[in-house]
C-alpha cells in the first residue's frame, strides 16, 4: 500500500469508526470506499420506502442506515436507487478498479489421498451448509461497526490474489490470511451471531470453520481453527473469543483465514478494519 493509499484508507477507516449521525435529506448520505472489494455505508433519502443496488433490493434499518459492498470483480459503475412516494432518486457510483497479484502456494488443489469423486461429493454438502448459513439474517448490528482483526499476526496472504497451487491455477484468494501462532485466540471482528460452527467435524478445505452473521447481509468466515469454543445460535460481541488458531483443512502452516461477504459478493477484510 502506497503512502497516499494508506492515508486515504486511514481517513476512511476513521470516518467508519466515528459512527456519524446522519441528517435527514432528500439525497443519499454516503461514506466509505467504493472500490472492488470495498464498501459504502450511508442513509437513504427521507421518505424512502425501497432501496436498490443495480436493480436488486437492499435492506436498510429503521433509522434509514444501510451498508452496500462491491465484489472483487465489480463493474466500474453501480447505480444506487431510492424509491419513495414522490419518485426515485438515483446515484451513480464509480467503483475504483484494483490490481490483483499472483500468489504461488506449495499445497495441492484438493486434500491428498481423497479421490476427486469423493471430494466432489463432500464438497457439495459443505457448500450447501455454507450457503444456508450465509442466508440467515440474525438482526445483528455488527455491520455498523469498524471491525477489528480476529487474530494478531502478520498478513501472509492478501484478498483477491490469483492463487496457483503447485503450478495449477485456481480461484482467487477470497480472504485475508493472518499468520498467528497455533493456539492463539480467534475473536469476533464485530458483533454477530454464530450461524455455522464446525466444532466436531472438519470441512475438506476450511477445517474447523465458523461463520458469523453481522446483519444486513454481511458475514465473516474464519477458517483452519485448531478448535472452536462457540455454538450455533450464540450472539457474540466484538472481541469475544471464538476459538484457537490452527492449521486444519487445506493449510500449509498455522494461520487464520478471514473472509467477508455481503450478499454473495466477496470483500476485502483489510478495507473494513481500522
């Protein structure tokens, strides 16, 4: 991150953390970083009855506050629309592009010793569980908060990088890797409900996996834990302990993989933390 980019990021993060009090207006009030993998938070114009992003419905809170976010491969322009009794208000959003690096990983694409057919069968069930968990709306308010990192350690893998596993190109890296020591604490990055906790079972790639719903479609997934100390349905406060860092699933060493999604869009966790 360049010095200019860092100053911009810190300014946005500080604004996010400030929890502004929005004034009623007939236009959108917006703050944030409209870039690929980034976000905007704001308040709808007074009198708004429905909100849409590129024609798709977006929920907003009773005080008019909302969160929208942009996929790693988002198009350069998005349109935010508020519908009210007097008509519609449109705002075009310029989504800044980003350059994505290539990362070479010394690990196989699939878990060793697991036939492709068996991997596909197991993976289908795992993805169904993950999808069902991410569809849960718990009413949590963590989406309003400036997030904290769920573990302490250097960043060993960045969001959005094209992954190459022993010469085989794969999907891009969907989160941020934190090289924390094995056994160190994993904490909740923001308030949220535990909607999936693989406490006793291991997912083929994620290992011991936990997903938190932060509300309004935003959720966190934390992978490769050595153990988890939470149960599904529990509401956590920011900073509460979730479990311990490990290297279960597809991992070459102890670390925590933290990913964020908003309504199916993959987001950069770095842009959500101060």
